[in-house]
C-alpha cells in the first residue's frame, strides 16, 4: 500500500553570507525523477528507478540520523562535486560560487 500524503526531503542552498537572514534566497537542487517542480512533467522510467531519487523517498519517512548518507550527500553538494551533481537534474549554483 502507499500513503495518501507524501512527505518530501528538499535539499536547498543559499549564496547569502547569513543563511538566517530573512531575505536570504534559498535555491532547490532538483532531482531527475523525484517529485519537485509542479510544472515539470513526471519522468517515466520502467521497470527501474533512479536510485538516489528512490532513496530520497524513503529518507522522508525517517530522520537524518537514520539516513546518515544524506549528510554526506549534502557535503558533496556543498563541495560542488561533479560526480554527485551528475546525479541531479539541476544545480542552481552552476557557474557560481558554491552555496
């Protein structure tokens, strides 16, 4: 069975020097097939899933302590690691300083 409501983990970054500043602009890292932008057509891949997108779905059911890999993923995104960024649909910081 599946749930009627879906909780999502959203990874965002900011270029603001003070991330607590209410005017800080937070930009989302988009995944290839994970739900995100409502204007984007859903991806269709069968019978397989993009593994990272699939893991993000399950991570939403638990805490980050139960999914330590997500902390490592965030670190790799902050470091703008090319191999990690290749797993995503978009990098909002492409061509700019890392978040």
